[in-house]
């Protein structure tokens, strides 16, 4: 697991096809890419075994009426890695990264109940002796992020015609309230469907139906409803280093209040940005960027982000180690 994997051009084309249509059949993908169905299946299984890609269903607590939080922890020297690993084991913590030479942990808290969130943020973390300081920011508006297709780094890998043949109608992300005005109430069948999708976002309708004791037709209709109401999205997680992106960083921006929307939307159009959201607190915008190296990170933050109208200040915090992304653990440079 120590040796990094480098994706080939054919690998990247398959990854982009999955981003556009994560549940498309191998036969459909093969027809678009001009290869055999068996070749697509073999390549996908190899990429998954090598820790390059993972397709999983990710639940959005906002659709269930719960807020989402970004948390920065300042830790005692030498304790950051252990705290990051402990947080990563929690189901309600979806993203964990270690920075600042190992003394800062950043995580995304996506609890499905208020009690679960309050217990973590209000009781457990403050009582942890190795945590020196906690700053929790509520997510107020998300501009980009969630599904691999939102990350524009692979834009142009396939032709517009190929993406249209897979069912793409352009970027699928549209701005919406972070917390739904009309929360969805999940049934026991929904919970079973979501549990199967969390393990494998490409699980067949037959498997989903069997888990929820439904017919395949009913399982298909219920899945479509859950997708349309944003209860779940099918996430295509990619090991960024396999694509040559070795420098990742948290960007904490302070923007004039009148420019938050325009700056957030501008960030969402940049292929280097995988996530951007307006948040509460002294830094009112947060973004995660992936670049090929620190020199590119410097050029990107100084020339492209630094020139955005309304930007007042910016803190760039390179990630020392990415521990968990969208619910998937990382082992070194690979998805575990």
C-alpha cells in the first residue's frame, strides 16, 4: 500500500464516466467508451482493488432537517493523529484531515440527529484533554461539493456527446438551502436501502429490493425519490494522488458580506476546487483545493483566488494527511 498508483488515460476516461453516471451499467459505459463490457468491468474492479475509486451512497443530513458543521481543532503536539483517527471512526464525521504539522484537525460533522451532534460538539470534544481549542462553523450555503461529478478536474476527459450519452445534463449541483425546509422522514425500507448504498453505491436493484423487502420496481422508485430529494447522492470517491494531485489545502477566506455569493460561485467554477461553502464565524467562506504541487497551490491562491473581488483575507492550510473523505477511509494515498 505504500507505493502510489497512477491512473492511465483509459482509467481516467472510466473515472469520468462514473462521475457522470455512477450507477450506469458496464454495458452502457462500454458503448460510450468504445470498448467491451468485460474490459470496463475488469478495469473498474482493478481500480477499486487498488484504492483509486469507490462508489458509495452518502446521506445528506440537511435533507433530514439537521445542520452540517465544519470543525477545526487545535491539538497538543503529537496528539493530532490519534484524534483524527478517532473522529474518522465515527459515522457522523464524513471528512477528516490533519494539518499544521499534525497539530490541527479539520473535520465535517454530518450528524443525523441533534442529540448526536450536540454530544460530539458540546460534550465529547471539549472534554478531550489533548484538544486545546475548538472552532465550529455552521455551513450556511454550499456552492460545490458532494459528488465526484462536481469536481471539475476531469472536465473535458470525455466529449460532450459522450457525457450526454451517459445521461449528463451538465453540472448536477444546484444551490439550495443547506437544511431542507420540509425534512424527509425516512421509513425502515429507506434505511435499509441507504445501508446497502453506503457499502456499494452501484448495488443492483435486485440487491436493494432484497435488503428492503421490496420489489425491484418499488426499490427503483424509492431510490429515485431519495435522490431527487437529496437525501442521498451517489458519490464517486477518487484518490486524488492517482490523478497527480499531491497538494491539497483548506482555504479559509474572509470576504465582504455583499460578495459571499459571488465569490462562492466563482470558486465553484474553478477545477482546482473540490468543495466550497459559506460558513459562520470569522472566516465566512471555506474551500478545499487540490493541486499538483505546492508551487501550483501558491500560483492558484495568489493569482486566481487572491484576485477575486471582495476578498479581504485568506488563510491557506495545506493538508499533512487526509484521513477520511466522504465517509471513505484513506490508507496512505489510497482509498481503504
